[in-house]
C-alpha cells in the first residue's frame, strides 16, 4: 500500500508544523503541563488554523480521519506531549452522530468561536472501562420525573465544561437483545446531583480528567440528543476514530523521543568517543526506528481503512491500537536509557514522553482488549 502523502497533505502537515514549532516551545510546554491545560489563545489558534485550511481537504466538510491523524501526529511531535486537540476532534465526531443537525450546529459554532468545546464527554465507567456494554449509568422515569443515576470516569475537562454529554442506558425502554438501549444527553454540569472529583494521573497532565457522580439528577426531556440513535453499534464504530487519533499522538511522541535520543547521542561523549558510535547505542536507535516505521504504516493503514470503509477496518484498527502505543512506550523508554540519568529526571522531556505514551496503552481500549477484538476477526478472516 502506498502511504506517500499527497501535495495537499504535505501542505497540511507543513502548516501545523509551523504552528506547533512556534507555539509549543519547551518553556511553554513545561508551564502548560503545570497549569494542566492550554491557554485560550492556543486552543483558538488551533481551531482557526484547522477550519481555515479546509480547502486542503478533498471534498466538502471537515477533514478525513487520515488528515486528522497527520495533524495530531505532527502537533504531538512538536509539543512532545499529549494534547487536548485529539479529544476535541473525537468528541465532535460523537456529537455529530448522536445530535440533531441543529444541536450539532450550535456546538460547532461555539467551538469555532471560542476554541473550546462547551461539553465534556462522559462514556467510560469505573466498573465497565473498555466493556462499554456493561454500562450501569441509566435514566428512568420515577413518579413522572426523568432521573439520571450512575458514575462516569476519565471525563476530560469534566470539572470545568459547562455541559456534560453523558451516555446512559434507557431503562424505560429496556428490551432483550444484543445491545442495551443507550441514549446520549447534553445536560448542564451545575444541575443538582452532579458532582465532579478530579483524577490525579502520573502523565498526560494537559488533559484534566474527572470522575462524575450522578445522584438522582432530574433531567428535562429537552436534554436528550435526538439525532441518529443507533446506540452501541454506532458508538463502537466511533470509538475507532478515537483509537486512530490516540495512536497518531503516540507516533508523534515517539518521533519526539527519537529526536531527543539522536541529539543526545550526537552531542554526548564518553571515554572520548561520541556515544552514537557505540554499537549498543546504534542498535537501540536502529530498533527505535524500526518501531517508528512500523507504527507509521499501521496508523496510516488503519486511518485509510476507516475513511474508505474497508472490509478489514475493525481488524486494522485493533491491530494498530494493540501495537502502536506499546511500541511508542518502548521508543520513549529507550530514549530515556540513551540519555542515562539525565533522562530519568522530571525536567527531561523523554521522561514525560514515556508517561504520556504509557497512558495511551490504556486509553480508548487497553492493549489486552484489542486482542479480544482482533482474535475473532482473525479467525473469521482465515
């Protein structure tokens, strides 16, 4: 398969490379990690550039998933960190599919004007995790009042977003079948009974996550999103979008770790010799480059499969998610080893890259869940 970029894709990458290298200086990234988020001018700059370059996409509307992956990869490389943009683009895909046209238009308009989504997406649960169909959060009519109960976890921006887009089982419409009846609700975060608790992670510090508790929250029927209601079947396909952008971020960060390792191998001398001349370091750099090359191939193959609706779409995405974040963690770990003690300090970018890459082995479905998804597809394929 030919993964050579088109002229439009090259221009797209070049535009975001210029934005990323100007914006994500080491000093800025260090400060924004401490702040646990990006300033308004940065997120607005991304949105303005993103929507200002739509003419570089073939066809009408937003960028293809492959183009989004290229954008996230390049910005993650420039920043050497996990950024909120991949979550924003994924959340837009979710609301586009589950909201009505008017509801989505309002969300998109606000995002373009402010650079920040007006909602936080709440799907994952403490007792369900990757097993989304084990979702326990539910709505039910009690004494003619519509009530929401349950817990959601790892809700990006869950403490701060003015609205929560929450997935819940509709217990008023439960019926036997493969998929439980799931609906999405867009509700104000300050409703009585909604409580947010921050989650302190070891990495990905620019993404502030929270656990949300819904305790007998009374809902208005107007909060329900009334777009396409294909429930879990549609959600599972959209999760593939999130897995692609997560792997794009992993690839970008692996490239950043590689750049730091090579720079150190060139400049550092030991026993009077540049350490990049030592056979052990040469072997590590070679294996790191093999990983990056394989990561790139699997990422682009999966993104194109999703864009084109290929027959191996689900398998390609599962194999990609199984391999890419783990390989990125290995690359970051090797970069730490090449930098030696310097790489094992809080100030070293590679140590933070390792933490961020390691988190992507859990995000959007763990490495092990990808085996659960891929294995039956492989059995069917052969």
